[in-house]
């Protein structure tokens, strides 16, 4: 799939270096359910993602450099879950919005999605602003519903989650505006 500036394609095992470049960055993975990657973890993730049809590499059209990834998985019949991560060097340029809009087109028009959902930490303001730019509706706040890590005493570090949803009929109308 292509946009004006991007190519969305399946992962390749050769994506390990670019994957490491952004997943090793603590600021990029601050709200992800994993710690920054070391190089070996990035190599393993590139292999796993190359075998997983739900992961999409986000690449610059100009030079083919992979700058991030999208995750779109059908979790129930016609209901998809969306996730995204972008290299910090390429943030604040509208590239993530461009990639998300393209994957939404694919979900709604090619995969016949009824609904796409996304979750994000309320502290991750840029993430929920991206969702709102893409016409997602904030459907709720789940209070202290997830703990990706444990604190020094071994107790869960609970986090809140915003829940966003976008229906096919809304997308068809709003994406044309």
C-alpha cells in the first residue's frame, strides 16, 4: 500500500536494524507494554513480525527506510484492533496520521471491518490526538486496568487506558471531509 510519502508493506527479517533504531529508544516505547529492545530482541522481533500478517512496516517512499510499524488485527468478526509506533526522528511530520489513515482505508474498504478499536495511555497525548485526527471517538476510560511492569517491591504498576472506537459508517462519512 502506498500514500503520498509512505509505503506500508509486510515486515522482512532484514528490517532488524531499522526496528532496533526506534524500539531501543526509551521515549518511543514509554507507553508500550515492553522495555526498550536490545539488538537481539529487535532481530527476533523482525523475524516474528515477518511471519505475522497483522504487522505492517511503515517505510519512507523516498528511500525505503522503515520508520515505524502498524498493527491491525481482527480480534472478533469484523472488529479490528489498531496499534502504531513511529521512530522519534520522524514524528511530528504527519507521517503516523498518513499511515493510520491508509491502514483504516484498507480495513474498512478491503477487509470489510465494521469497527476498529485502539487503546492508549491518557498520558500519551500525541497518540490520542492522532486517533482523534483520524476520527476515532473516545468511548471511555478504563481506570488502572493494565500493568505492563512491576515496581521495586514487585507490585504491579497499574495504568489507565483510553478506549477509542471508529465505526465503518462514521469512517465513510468523516474520511471524506
